[in-house]
C-alpha cells in the first residue's frame, strides 16, 4: 500500500495533501490490523500469515476464522 501511494505521488497523481492523507489512512489500517491480531491472540508473523490466508474468500468461507487462526499459529512457530 505504501509503495503504491509513493509511486502515485512520484508520478504526480497525488498532491502533497493527498499523499499525507494516504499515509494517515495506511497508518490507521496498520493499527486496525494490529488490534485484530491482538484480539485473535496472534503474533505479528501469525497475523501476516492469517491475512494471507484470509485474502482467499473461499478459504474463509470453508474454514472459518477460528480454523484460519489455528493454521496461522501452527505455521508460524
């Protein structure tokens, strides 16, 4: 997200004010992701793995959040 925002700024697709707002939004998303990881009882590595699994909608629908959390915990040890 950060890299894409910076590229858009460098290509003059965003103003200075817009890139600052993008950075604020990215920081908020990171903070929310950290809170979600804490709520699930996952480390940073486990959250990253969980999020990678969660991107796949069929995995979420078939396995559910709890199973994805367990998979993330087991695979990041």
